[in-house]
């Protein structure tokens, strides 16, 4: 009997399922399409020469070590480097609070593996990061989603949402993917207090924290939580307790093709994540960790991030002014202070998912916003990436998008016509 | 309320739990200990110069591509390279049958994610690879284990074992980790037929296939299964169906520090694994895939594997003769035709787990065999790695081990003494 494979794992794939939208987005790889759909950093900023030098040095000085198996926790100098960087935004951790992961996507998977049993609720922002929900879905998570406004997650709705019972709260406080919105300081404090009051962990996903190009930096939740606990760090022991699991990545500051992210959390949580990671991939590639450390050290990463910020600020500004010129009245968008994305809201009757095929025909692409809503709402929204396309290309893309939107805004849905067809 | 973390994931970590043995094995990293415990390739064989040249070339020619996000399926030239290599052992696949993974450990995790729901049975060899069981444990697998003899898994016991209902059969046909035993051709055929008769998938883990240094190569299960199906491959379409999911790795032939493995399976299975991998880490590092391909191509990998085989053959031979000289009568061991490990069986009353602390005091280490038994048996066995230590070091290690074993063989357990202490 030749095996009908899907009988064996129907349950699992149902929740991971490929969608019509994903199929459409594959078309955006065609070279003549201006795609705002990806979450790609600007490749022309990758420090290729520095990577060449680092590869030579690592292989010449420590070649056999770089190519051998290594510890699940990650390369110690890189963990210490992360500790030092995190201390700048008020996170007093030790290397025992740090786990290197194969991109921050793996951090999401490992957290899900530890926490989520089939049917458990996860609290997410509405909208929230699609990739996180894909990670959680494979453990059969359910969702409780809480609305956002211009100051981020509406913490006034938290208590009611928590009545459903949730395993953890998943939030992206800085320049959220997909909305570009930043959680205000006051709400960060409320969130921390609420987590503490109900004893519910916070998973803080912060891939863009260093990509702020406007406004003032706000402390991460994990720093606010440590301050609340008034943890004495005089012994340099790092975080022994606390309610926040923090994750970030080198994908937006160095290069995504390395797949290097990290988790900062209380030592006990790190120990459990290490055990989980051991079964998942033994450890993150030794070579990429050593090369990334070699590139980043001695102040290079700081100088490089400054360059990225300058370029992304300009791209955001040019994108915003192109939108003001080319998008029809009645369309709204966010003005993020950092990160890679902004968020467009169309009039209620325009479905951005339905509109996508038309946009692709016009050679422009975006991600329909509904993909980011755990409850399937948000049909009139879309995510736009501003980091990837050079400004002149982006301007042309927005011009095309404006034409498409204008057509769809005129097209008021005709229920009767549909009824006839049915 | 500061969160008592383990309340949140007690269920999950219980099955991943760190053991006393693992703690002991941490001691084996001390430089004065001769460790046969690891599964490390000989680092002096790593082709460091070739990696240097490859890094330069990849970054110079395709730097921005190598550092950017890439597809979940993996780097196409590397997938084609794998197709070509697999064709040499009778596997007619296409690139659509190949998924690149972050080490073959990730292949195990992804398969488990697709197939295992809490409480599902997995059929494993007794003993079997510890890392696979760690991967399966995190999905709450249960085990049905089937004894092995010198010809591998005892297929005469299969039908009875399958009566328990199993989700898939997990086997390592070549130079098994931990036992070093190879599954005979006749039993491979029986296994394939049984899988087909009952419609139960086989997961074939084959990390050492290219490291055969004695005897004749046997076809992998996936090739035998395709032959059984008499699949017509004239259209070059690869495997459209079949009952085997095959996995292997570059860890033993190029370098484990890259974390590069792969799965070959029917296209439908690959599609589902790709969806699962997307949520797990998006994709395997672009840079390491491109560098590995650059190193391996143009015949280098073949020449390099020839060198590894020569060295490992000598190390096995020297290890076997050291054992003949230094291990007490009554101790038995396997004589593998390839791979990295051999398997030692002590007299029934000697518990290799209890003996380990004593061995470490004598500055020699191994993995107690019971770690590899799903049913907790095998207390008088141990896994010995022969690939890592140079022959003279290994000889000294075996001499030390012989002394420890001789002491423990004299020590007949005294139940009365224990009773008094209790």
C-alpha cells in the first residue's frame, strides 16, 4: 500500500496551510514587479567586504573550531557582545541569559514548543506578525487578539482579553511588523504591570529596535520589568527572574542570510530553551556566529547601523511624500519612527486581498493586511515595505498602487450582481 | 506576581530533561580527558583552505545574494548537487524532492512536527539515536522498540511490534549510531515490504552512508522502495510517491559547524516539510549553503571523502586492535564497516552508567548505552567514538578504559550490603 501521506499529518498541515495569497506573492519575484511585499533589508548596504575579511580571519585563526560542532547556547564571545549591547537600553543580563538562535524565527518556534499545548490561547496584537502566528499554529495555538491604535496595543482592553485565559502575550513594541506602530511608554508600563498582576509571561519580539531614525528610544519591556523588580545586579549575575522573554536578530542590522537571532530571558527559561533547541538543530552554525562576531566587534556594527538608519529614514520620507502625492483621498497610512514597514488603511469597502491580482497586473505588490489578523479582519489594510526599493523605484511603485486603489475605490461592491452569478 | 516559569511548561520539559549522565559528560570537555563520548569528526581533516577560497568567491561574485533571505526549500544548485549524488546510490529524485535543513537534526524535528501528536508511537531500533528521540520527545512521542542483532533491526519481530500501532518507523541502516551495525540487504527488503503492507512510513536516517571504508555499499531504503514501485522516471520528475523519507547531512563529510543537512522524499511530503520549516526558521542560512556548494563541487567532495575514509579506516583498525589488547575477556564489541561509532557490551552485571564517574576519574569517557534504549535497558553497554581521537591517544584511552572495566567486572554487586545501607 503506497502511503497516502496527507492522511498521516492532515491535522498538522491544516493550520500551516499555504494560501491563495502566498501563491500570488510568489509572482512578485518577477523582476518587472515593484514589490513592497517582502521584509527585505536593502542589500546594497550589506557589508560584503567586512564579511570577506572576517571569513578569512576566522578560518585562518580558528578554522577547525569554526567548522566543528559547538554548544547549544551559542558562541560565548557573541553572547557577551549581545549582553553589552542590551545593557545600553537598560537590560542588565549576563551571558547565561542569552541563547543564540537560527534567526529570531527559531526563537518564536522554541518559545511555542515550550509553552503551547494544543488549544492554548496566545494573546496577540491586532494586527500581529504573520511569521509568529505560523510558528504558533504548528503547535495548534488559538488566539485572543487585542486592537491597536496609534500608541500601540490598547492596554485598556487587556484585562477583559485575559479573562479568556492566555498562555503568554506576544508583542512587538517597536515599529511593529506589520503596522509600523510603536507602543507608548505609558502603555509599556501598564502592560508590564498587567503581566505581573496576572502572572502571564510576555514574549517581546524586537527585531527593529536599533533601526530607529526618528523620535526618542523607549526602554524595552524586559528592562522595565527588571526595573520594577528592582533586581540587584551587583554580582553581575544577570536576570534570575522576571516576566519577559525578549528576542531580537542580526537579520536587519548585519545580514538575514546568516540566520542569527537571540533570546534574552531569566536563566531558568534559557535553560529550558537550550534543551528544546538541542532537539531542534543541536546548535546554530558555529561558522556564521564567529563570522558575525568578527564583523560586528570593535564598533563596526554601530557605524553600520548609523548608515542603515540614514538610508531608511530617507526611504521612509520619500515613500511618505510619494503616498501624499499619489494615493487617493480617503486612504490613510502610518508614519513609523523606524523599522521596515508602514501600514495603509483603505476605505472600508476595498478588499486588499481581492485587489492584489489587479495590483500585480499593474506590476506592483504588497501584503494584504488580513494575513496579519488572527481574527480574519483587516480586509481593507495592507503592509508596505519601505526599506528595500530605492526611492525612485518606490515612487513609481506608489504611483502604480495609487492608480489601482483609485479604481477599486470607485468600484462600490454590487451585491445584487454577485447574487445573480450565484 | 513574578512568574514561576516551570509551571508554564512543566509538561514539555519533563520529556526533554537534562540527565545526570549529561551533567557527567560535560566534564569530558576537560582537556586531560580522552573522550570517546562525542560524535565529532576529526577536525584536522576539515578543508579549511577550501572554505577560505569558497567564502571569497561566493562573497565576491554573489555577496548580496549570499547575505540576503532566500527560499525555504534551499539553494537550488545545492539541491541539484544532492540529487546528482543520491542518483549514484540508485535514488532517482528531482530537486523538488529535496529540502535543505539546518543539520539533519532539524530534519528529525520537522518530521516529528508533521507526524507526531501527543502519545503517538514511533518504532525505533533498540538501541537508537538519542538525538532523534530527543526530537520526538518534544512532541510527546511514545516508543515501540525492536531488538537488533549483527544484521541490524530484527525484521522477524516487526509485525508483532506494529500491532501496537505506530506512526512511522525510524531506522539508521548504515553504521548505526550508536551500534555501528549495518542493516543487511535481505532485511532492507523485508522492511520495505512490511512498510508497504501496513502502509507505515519509514524515516531513513543516513548520515554516514558515504563513510563506508569496508565491505560493499548497500542500496538505501528509499532506492529499494522506488525500485519496488517501479516508478517511471523518464520525465525526470523525481519521486511522486513512495513510503520512505530519507535524510542525510554534510556534517560528517564537510563540516558540522555549518549545520547543513537534507531530506529526500516524495514531493507532497517535501511541500509539507517546507511549510513546517517556514514557521521554524524561515530557511537555512543562505551563506553556508552557497559556501558548501562552492567547496563541494567539481569533484572536491569525492576526493575529500576518500581521505576521510582512509583516516577513519585506520582509526577503527587501531581502535579494534587496542580493544583486543586492553579490554578484559568477557567484553564484546562491534566491528563497523563505516561511520564513527562502535558498541561495547560488558558482562551483564556491569552498569556502564554507574561506572562512568570512575572512568572520568581515570580520564577517559564514553556514552553509557542505556541513553540509546527507548525502554531503559542496555545498562551494560556503551558507545565508543573512533573518528575523533588520533590512534595513539585512542590507544591510551582504551588502556585506561580496560583498567576501569576490569575493576568493575570484579565488583560483583552485593545486594546485602545495599540493604544494610538502606
